[in-house]
């Protein structure tokens, strides 16, 4: 239903092509893309009804204004889900890396149940 609505992305000039390619070919977004320089500019474009702004809900999201509505994104009646992986070199493993991995895993599992 969003095919004719521009997708708002945040990217520096040198990253625009990479971001557009990722959202088209990896996430399956089609249509036109509008780029914002930062999060605030992206939110202003949404508030001005210039397009939709895909965000991920990992952790706590900032509250929305009355002009913004959050909706889950679906493709063929299934929610769009992104898989995350954390890697580190085995020889550099230490307590802090392993603790960070556990915290990240708990955070992502918690959000998956919401």
C-alpha cells in the first residue's frame, strides 16, 4: 500500500546510493526515496506528510507527535523482520565483549516479544 508513497531515509550524500540499494534489494521497498540529513529532518518530513519513515523498534522509541502515526510494516501479510548478528574474533574475546553480546541478545529478544 506504500508503493506510491516516498520512503524517507537518513543518509549522508556519499551513502545515499548504498542506502537506496539496501532498502530496495534487501528489504524489498519499491518506489521513490527522499533523503534527510538527520533524524530531526526525517521527522519533519513525516510531520509534513512527505512520505513514510521506516524505523526499527529496538529499545525505547521517542514519543510521537499528534501529526505522526506509527504502523508496523508488512510484506505479503507478514511483518518485515530484520535479523541481526554479532561477530568478534575468537582470539580477542573477553569478558566485556561476551557481556555486551548477552545484553544485546536480551534486548533483541525482549523486543521480539512485544
